[in-house]
C-alpha cells in the first residue's frame, strides 16, 4: 500500500515545505501565543519528571514558575 504525501500550507512549528532546489526544508515558524508557549514549557517539565531528573516537589515549583513566566510574558498583549 503506497503512502500518499499531503502537501498543504504550513501552519505552526516544523511545517515541511519545498526549498528552491526541490528538496525538503523545515519551516520553523514560531507560534507565539499563550497556550502553545505554556504547553511547550510544561512538556519539558513533564519529560524531566518522567526521566527522574527532578522530584515531585521540584516539578510543582517548576510548573508554578512556568505559569508565572507565561503570564508575565503575555500580560501586555
């Protein structure tokens, strides 16, 4: 069974577009909004917890810091 390649307009991070030489390039447009920023930062906090790089107490502190930073960053928008 052959896989179909879907070519669409890139929306968001890491969209694949054709470059001038006909090959593939990765378009890393920043999605700069409150929700995606907070989710992205929480993703890394979860990865640290899952790999036992931090303990539960540090994880909760990190989530609080993430929330404060995102609120600070997007407060004026």
